C-alpha cells in the first residue's frame, strides 16, 4: 500500500490487501485442529546459495497466520 501512494493506485492496493487478507482468513479457518500445524520451510536459491527467511520475516508471519509451524522461526535477521 505504501508504494501505491506514489502511483495514485491506492484503491487497487486496498482491494488487493483486502483480497489477500480474506484468503489468509479463509485458509486459517480450514485448520480444523489446533494440534495440527504443518511444518513449513521457505528458501530461495540465489547465486548458488540457499537463502532462508528468518523467523521475524513476512514469510514466517504468513505461515503462522495460515496455521503452520515455520521451521526457521528461531532464527532472527533481516528479510
């Protein structure tokens, strides 16, 4: 939404955020048992190195919101 201000696209950004938020809530509601938390990892390959997102990243937040257990949640760092 921040970048949308520079391009006069606030309406589109707000609609996108609403759609994504709705999808996250829908996925979260599918988690039938609070004891079941799928284990999730996220990585990228960049210049022949595997990079993982730390536990304080947007990836970890999305996994948590969806009811998953992000395996690198104990690693802090920049995203």
